[in-house]
C-alpha cells in the first residue's frame, strides 16, 4: 500500500519535532520518495544515527507501506556533522 507525502511528513514531524522535511515523490506512485530532513536534533550524531532516527519516526512503515526512501539528513543552515 502506498503512502502519501502528507502521511510521511506527519510521521516525521511527530517523531522529530521541529524538523523541516522536504519530500519528493520520485515515481509518482507513492512508493518511492526522496526526503531531505533538516533537524537540530541531529547535532553530534553520526549519519547512521541520524538515519536511524528518521526510520524510527516512520514507525515501521519503511519497507512495507513505504517501499523506497532516498534519504538526506542535515543540520539547520547547512551545517555538517
């Protein structure tokens, strides 16, 4: 079952309060998205830990309702880790 961009944004905003989420439906099918998540809570975390936070916020939907997610994470104002 496909997920809407609004559903994904809602899960991410609930799980990562204050995050800015930029989503793109890559295939127009609701199954393949690109996401850029900008979140102060990523500060000091490795890229792997950042991605784990995002996947955790998706509450098990990744690999099921959401087939593919090309994920980019960053700190506000383009700061790196």
